[in-house]
């Protein structure tokens, strides 16, 4: 069992930056790949970024590649999402999630994640 709690959301102007954090409970954090997803009003939840168990491999949606950076600290049971050059279309609720899969192609699929946080709102004004 893993409990995830996101923080760091807020309101920012276009071009600005935010850093989201996700704190995980339990001693098994290192056994999970971690991902960030987002859901805008009226839209389906979409993949944003993922990182493998050891933190050595990262994966990004095309829409955020080059602007967002995912990282994890296994000693602190945390995963972060640094978001730069934010755009109004990045506005959404952002969710942290944990996956027990070791298959990279699974990491963009929300149904491969077993545990989810409650979400944190990110609003980018134009």
C-alpha cells in the first residue's frame, strides 16, 4: 500500500515556473515507477511524465518535453515535477501516481498505475 500526497500547485503567469512535489508513504517506494498525469476540465486524464524505479530513466509527453523535468529522491520517498515555461494549456489538476510495472511502454497508461494522489491544481494565466 502506498499513499501519495501532492503539493506545490498554484496560480502562475504564462512563462513562469512551478515545482510540484509528491510525498509517498511506506517503505516500498523504490519498488514503484512514478508518474505525473493531469486532467483539465472537460478532458480526459493525460500522461505528463514518468520516472523509473531507480530514477535513471525518464519519459515525457511531447507537449511538455523540454519544459518539464521529473525527478525522484528514493531516500526521501519523493518525486518532483519541475515545470518551466508554463502555458495556459498546462492548466489542469496534476496527479502523482505509482506503478509496479517495469515495462516502459506502460508508463504513459493510467490503467497501469495502482496508486494515485488526490491531485493539486495548477492554473496558468495568459
